[in-house]
């Protein structure tokens, strides 16, 4: 384990019910990240999606991958000034080639694996994949930018 949820909250601005990364298990600065989210029936999203057939929404999987990408971008920053990084936020720029391959349900552990495709200045392009039990359930190319708050 590299970062637990307490450490992740020091990096990302997201909070319950929208913090979608529980733990970071691998990170190579500027290269890749592996993280996971435990999907629980107690999450508010399942009240409406769908009460009799709970499916974790694809948009939430994409957001979780994006949050993992945000951790990668922030932790890869060359800035040694912690205060400077606290005044930054990651903005989503685009989602391309998104595919949902299999439903995710309560009790699953979503494993996010992201690799840097390209990074120029504050802009990051990432190849993002999500797995359950080593089976690919979703994938996308994500682009994000670190900006001032």
C-alpha cells in the first residue's frame, strides 16, 4: 500500500460520497498508477441505479479512474512546494474511446490501472482501464490539466 484513504484525501479535493479511490497500491511517478475502490451496496448511488438490480454506473467508473489519474498527476509534479500544490486542482478535459465491457455490482473491487500516454506541462493524457477480478470491465483515454484553484 502506498496511500490509504486518509493520504488520498490530502491529495484530492473529493469527499464522501464522491471520493471514488479507497487505496493506491502502486505508483511510478510520471508513468503509471494502480488503485482500487471497493463497491458497497451501502453507497447512495444504488438507491436509484437500480433498486432491484444494482449496477455501478459507468460514469462513476470513469470518474474513479480520473481521480486515480489526478493522484498520479499530483504525485508526479516536480513542485517541492506543498503549499503551491494545495492551490491546484485537476480538471477533466476529455474522455475518448470509452467502453464498458461488463457490469460492476456491489461486492466488487474495482481496480484502476492507468498509464501515461503523454504529458506536456500541466496536461496529462492517460490510458485508463478498470478491472474486477482481473477481468477488464471499462476503459477510456482521459485528458486532464492541473490548474490554479
